[in-house]
C-alpha cells in the first residue's frame, strides 16, 4: 500500500470502524519510515551538505592562510570566479581534463567490450580468469600508481627497456608533454575491469535465441556483433560511459602519485587539490581558487547526475 | 550443437590476463630484488632477497594496523547508517524517496577533492584534523550512498507479504527489520561491507589532507606516500609495502569474488 493511496482513503473511511485499523497502521508506518531514514538524512546533512556549502562559500570569499584561521575572509562575490575563468591556465587544464577523460573512457569501453565479448564464450578457467581481471580495479590506485610510476621511469623503467629492444629512444613518460599520455595509459588499465564486468552482465541479458536465429540465417559473428550485440547494449553502454565520465573526471590519486599533476597531466581535480592543500608545484595555498574549480566540478557532477537519471528512466521504459 | 575444442581460447585468455596483471607482477618482482639490482630490470628476481619485506614489516606495521581499524570502523558506520535507511527507502515507502535517491546519485558524483576541502575547513574548526575518528567519518562518505542504493534496491525486491505476515503476528517495525529484513539481506550486506572496506583501505584523498600530520596513526596509503616523497626513493621496501597493502584486496577477491561482481553490476558503483 502506498502513502498516496492511504491519504485519500483515510477521509473516505472516517467513521467506519473496521477501516480504522489500517489507517492507524499506515500512519505509524510513515512515522517509522522517517525514523528509520533519519540517520541517513542527518548524515547527508552533516557530511555532504555542510562540506559542499563550505566549499561554495569559500569560493565567494577571499581566503588567505591567515583568514583561513581567523575566519574573517572578505566577501569577494564573483571576483574569484572571474579571475579563475579568465586565466589561461583554467582553459589549458580544462582541455587536458577533457582529453584525459574522453580518451580514457573510449579505450576503457572499447577494450572492456572486446574482452566481455571474448569472455562470453565458453572455455575452461573462464570464471576464474574473469575474477583475476578485477585485480587492477580493486588494488588501491595509489599502489598501482606507484608501480606504473616505476615502470615508466625514464632510466630503468620496463617501458623504456621494452622500447629499447626495438631501437627506440627512451621516453620521458612522466614529464612535460608525455605526462598526460602516461596517466591516460595507466587510467585505461585501471578502468578496464569495471567496463568488462558491467558489459559482460549486459551481454548476458541479451536473449541467446537471437544469435541462434541470426547464425541460421547465415550472419557472420562480425555481423552478429554489429546487428545484435551492439544495438542491444546501447542502454548499458550509455550508463557505463556516463559513470565512466564522472568517475574519471574526479580522479586525483593515480595522477597525483604518478606525476603530481606536472606538465600536461594537470586536470581540474588535481589542480584544485594542489591549490587547496599547497601540494606539489603549488607551494602557496589558494583555498578560494581551489573552491572555484571545485564548484565547477560540482556543477558538472550535477549535470551528469541529471543525465544519468534520465538515462536510467529511459532504460526502464525500454524494458 | 557440436563441441569444439576450446583450449586455444583459454590460452588467449591466459595471455590477456597476464598482460593485465603485469604491473602487479612487476611490483612483486621488484619487492623481491636486492637494492643494487633493481635498476637492471630483470624479468624475475634474479638477485633474490627478503630484506625489503623485513624493512617494510619493521616500519609499516603501525600504518597497516591503522588502515585495518579505519576500514573496519568504516564498514560498521556505513552499515549502521545504510541499513535502517534502506529499510525505509526500500520497504516503508518513505515520502520524498525519489528526491533522496537523487541526492544519493549526486552524492556519489561529487569529487572527493571538493569534499576534502570542505571537511578540511570544518575539521580545522572542530579540531578533528589528524585524528583517526575524523578520518573514519570522512572515509565513510565514499561508501554510504553506494550502500544505501544497493541495499534499498535489494529490499525493494523482497516480498511485502513477509512483513505483513509478521505484523499480523504482532511484530513491531523494529522486530521486522532486525529479525526478517536484515537476515534476508545478507548477500547485499556482504557486498556493501566489502566495498566500504576496500574504499576506506584505498583512500588517498582524505588521508593525505585530513590526516597528513597524524604520525603513526595514519593509514598505509600515507606510509607509501612517505616513501614517494622521500628524497631518495627506496623502491625495494616501497614495493614490498605495496604488496603488503594489496593483501586485503587479494584475500577479499579470492573469498568473495561473486560479491564483488554483484556490487559492480548493481549499476551504481563508483570508481
């Protein structure tokens, strides 16, 4: 019984003694619902809403190291936004962020899908190997980041050793122009398992009869993929790419561990991190500027949450 | 259908898995190699030693202990908050359920760096910086929205008749929740706990900002970070520490693989 039904029926049922009981029970259920939900509501207010408001408020006040302690930072309105958005660094960083995110998710998705299709087949050790494939995703990113950093070391990293076997010059992976590509490679590796698992379960929801019918009609497996698998995976694809976009956008740890966001590997998230906590090359703390970049990230997250909700609804309708 | 031999597919799968796991292999390889040979980059630990592990055990145990406490407390906190509210969202038809669900989706998408900045300011005022409790509270925010979404969507799938029957027998909401709903949600609880544990264990953002001055009461990710920040990077002990810090992941994957996959496909997983 839903609450909306109960409200209308309460009025109609007034006076009828045998209906009094359900009314009481429904009322109690609503109170109980609020009671059971209250820990979460309080929690969200304290641990999500408060930090967010704090962040947004900081972006409107000019904070320095001193005013951060004393708490009397002067109100600056939209000035800091103007400063950040008009700085060339913001636009360079935004461009790098988009390259990082889009190249990462395109390859994560492509490789994840290829692997999912491959693992859909029957062969020995299939389940076990699929499980092992999850390791990169479950290992703390800072550990894999450290390992990648060493593998990409210019002098003694295994990457350059490998390239050297083909007579190629060592690449300074973690610096300047190469830094962005170094973190993209590591991040693709990191995201493949996530894509593999989601797409694999998407594949399992596709009716097997379709393939049987198609192969009876003489469709090659290539045709079967493009005519059956890919179109039917569209809703799952949309959700995977959406989540991939948002989660890649906020990545800090793997980039920070590998390059500290130097050179081209600075993204909006690592930039904000560096400014907020005075880490890496940003030796001066810039709370307000960091909050401005943070607010930009919040806005993007909100937009994507709406798109996600829309995509989810659409998927439910399609079912 | 005719059965075809599939050994070559297994072979391809094995090769792909080995490529995928190469970084993990490399980490173990380096951790077992003597200092002077690390830079030669041999494909297996030719110059074998366990000294790196000795060094790692000597200095990193307190950090591992802290991480364990933080991660376990995070699991408990996450469940204490997520379980009752999931019951309200999944079975009690809470008013405003849709808005709350939307808030949870947004919460999952908020970048950790934004949260860290807000927390830093608040903790600074409350004096919670560099404390283990502050870190536990902050780390729990990574998993709570996910846990609520996972558990409430599972509870929604439970038959209402179970609850109705218990209520006719005179059971209170609390009894229904603790005696019926929670035991039935066992699998989802395992999945939620697993991710809560792993995310807290892996956390770098909150540890490096809210707890950077905590001395020994810092998690293992900070123990590793100290190595990276040091002037003279000691790759051997660093990689040995990394291997030790990966053990919980490996163990959980071995004993609970199906729960991990279930969590990822719940469609609401974060990265």
